[in-house]
């Protein structure tokens, strides 16, 4: 991994960690959703343990949400503050920027 890619990934990850909405919808919302679904469905279906099926779906939801939400919020923020015009002068391709965004999302997903 080159120095440019590593630096941009670090910046994107730091931006994700500073954004309260990304943190809430990445860590707190899926956890609360899992607890609520388990408590409500366990009462309606007696004798069945649906915890595995529910938790795998909530984990998949959280994983997809991290990628979509943080990626879209970065693009919206960059458009608002004029970062796209600044990035045109950088020696980075759009593929590098997307790769760094994907790496940042994977790190957020793993943690």
C-alpha cells in the first residue's frame, strides 16, 4: 500500500470516528435493533430460538449500512465544502479514492 493510499484511508477513518451519526448508526442502532427484535419475536413464537437468524440479519444490515452511509456522507460533505475541486489537483485516481473509502468501511465494520 502506498503512502498516499494509507494517508487517505487514515483521514477517512478519522472522519468516520469523529462523525456522531456514523458511530450511532454503525454501533448503537444495530445493537438496539437486535435486542428489540429478539425480545419481541421471542414472545410471539414460543419454543423456537430465532436468535441466530435474527442476529445474522442484523449483522448483515449493519455491514451494508456502514458502507452505504459512510460513503454517501463523505461524498456529500466533499461536495458541500468543495473538496472535489481540490482533489482534482491531487495525483490520485478515482479508483484510489474509492479503494480508500472501502478500506475505511471494512475497518469500521471489523471494529
